[in-house]
């Protein structure tokens, strides 16, 4: 063995003796991960977050978070000689004079949009498949906090250039702040450093955007990944897959190689989008002025439902003890976190209904949890209705419709659409369960017609394979809770919810082995 090899081994032994790297790697690098396309949604979240961090570091080297007034003398001629803030001027210079600056800005913005969209879809995948159940409730909350912080951080980053569009969004924040009872004026003065627009909002948003929220998100992300490793990954039901094992590929080298390739694929797609599709062209809006408002001003899509809450709420006001409460803004301001918190609290509500203390590592097919799936679909429909309300002016101008008619339609839709979507989704899931039951008991239709000795024409059915039979019957079915004597109000509510979830109207009974054998015996004769 050469001297260089001896030195390398001694260095490795020294590091392992103090950090335990070899033992840690030997334990975790062979960890098994299941392989399914839906699990890649979480990877898109991670990789887009990495892209955001990398491009954000580059942008901070050129951006000046200051609201001091300057006169622009840059390469974009239409704005020459215009007074603007240093934040806007530095963003213009970054876009037109820094080599690659506009592309990095575009990548940063598109990566943020992809990040929030991927988190949203990833959480819905976890929700509809029941991957939030014990022992992953805490990890679900980590994911929800990452989504919420991503929404807030995206809004603040969108507001930093101090252009006319983002300034309109900041004006929206000022109105919400002033609507807070009793202390709204004080909060507004503290936040903006004086009367709107003040002098401090951009520096403060910058500090929160690049330091505070990303630091919290990074900690939550690390904790999220640690819990994924600790609890092992969920998997779809199938032959050989149980609650006690994981069937898949080892982390090293197979999964790491695929993950590395997927990272560059995600990065490449975001870069391609940024190169061909313009987002947030601040030079087209101009610098922010409090006496101007951009036409058809819209926030990024993920904050559209918050604006929809404000736009469709009637302008109600009440006076109490000499103070005016602006309910037209206060009620949407309180409803905004409640719309999000409804989905965050759901795992604990379902756990309370089922009283199921077991660990779950096998995923549910959405059709096998009709009420849960219907709740998720209703929540998404509410989100989309409010998103449409946030763009009511665009719908009115582009489709030549009445703005008032659209607003009233959205007001009605907020209460009616989720109920309709819940009902339709639940019935749809129950219909799919009935089809699966018939398929298990009778087999798959072949389209072949055969005449029996008695002259009857019947269609031949092909029996399902054992793997397919296992997939369609592997789900468990809860039994509705029984109402104990002298039950309290809370217990009665839990029992009613249990019957709504798992009673005859909430699920179709799974075919039993006895039913399957009886039908198979009848077919043979």
C-alpha cells in the first residue's frame, strides 16, 4: 500500500472516530426507497428550493434594498430621467446591465412559482393517499408550514423591486393592516416607518425575505427529511408489501443517481421556461407611485385566493364604541388563514374520528376513502373559486361580462361549489368502489359472447391475476363507532362523523374470500 493510501486511510479513520461518518453512511446509504412517479413531486419541491437559494444569492449581490429616491440613467431609454427608488433602479440595472442578470431573475421567479405549485400538489398527494396518518402527523405540519412560509416569502420577494405592480400589492397589505381593530394604525406606522409608502418597507421585506423566512424554511426542510428517513417511506399496497417492510431500491447508488439526474432535469426545465417566457417585466410597469394603480394588477397565482376573498366580500362596516370595524377587509383577513388551516388540521380530525392508534405505511387509493377525498376536492374547489374572484376584472374585460355579475357569481360559488364538488366526488368514489368490487368477484369483461347448452348467451369474464386481486382488496375498512350509553355531546359528534365516514353511505363493503369462492364455484357449474 502506498504512502498516499495510508495517509488517506488515517484521515478517514480520524474523521470517523470523531464524527462517525462511516457508521452513519453504512447505516443509511443502503436505505430502501420505493419507486413511484408520485413520490417525485416532493423532489421537485426540494430541487426548486435549491435553485431559489442559488439564484437568490446571486441577486443579493446587485440588489439595493433602499427606498431612497434617485434619478434613473440606464440603458432602458423610456425610463431615463425618471425618479424612482434605489430598489427599482438596481433591479433595472440587474435586468439590463448585469451579465446574465435578467435570466437569473427569471429563473429565481419561475423557480419560486414551481416551488409553491410543487408543494401544493405534493401535499395533495399526501392528503388523498392518507400518507399523513400516524406516525407522520408532525411531518404533515412541517410540510404545511413550509407551504405557508413559501406563500409569504414569495409575496415579499415579489414586492421588493418597488415597481407599480408590486407597489399595488403592498398597498393591499397596508389596507389589511389598517383593518386590524384598535392597533391597526400603530401596526401600519411601525411596518412602513411612517405614512404609506414610508421608507422602511422594502428594507424590512428584504431582511425577512432573504434571511428570516429562508432560515426557518431550511430548518423545517431538514427536519422534514430527517423524519422521512426515520419513519421510512410510504408505499402503495401490492404483493410482498406490508406495514413492516419497504420494497424498492437502495439509496446508494441507484436512488442517488436517479435523484441527481432528476435535479438537473428540474433545473433545466426551469431555465428553459425562464429563457422563453417573461415573468414580472418591471420595466413595462414603471416605478411605484402612490397616486397610480396598474390596470389588471394581479398577484402571483398562489396569493390570488387571498385577493379573491377581499374582492368578493361586501364592503360592510360597523361602528363600536367610537371605532369603525371594516368587516369588508377584516373578515377576509381572518378567513385567509382559516382556509389554509382547515387542510392542516385534517389529519388530527380524522385520527379523532377513527381512534386508530396504529402506524400506517401503506397508502390508500383515493377512491377507498370517499369522504376524505371529497373533502380535499371541495377544498381545492373553494381555492379555485376564490382564485377566480381575485381575477374578476380580467374575466370581465376579456370575456366582455359584467364585473358585478362575476362578483355575485363568486359570492354564491363560495358556498355552493364546494358542497356540489363534495357530493359529486363522494358519489364518484363510491361508484369506483362498486366497479372494483364487481371486477374482483366477476373478473374483467372480455367482450366474448358464448352460448350455453341451455341456449342462453353470456359474456365471458377473465379472472384477475393474484397481483391485481391483492391491489383491489388490500385496503382496510373501518367499522363505524358504537354510541356508548350516556355519551356526551363530543362523543355523539364523533360517532356521527364515524358513521358518515365508514357507514353504508360512506363506503362499499370490500368483497370477502368467501364471496369470491362462492361465485367462482357457481361459474364452474
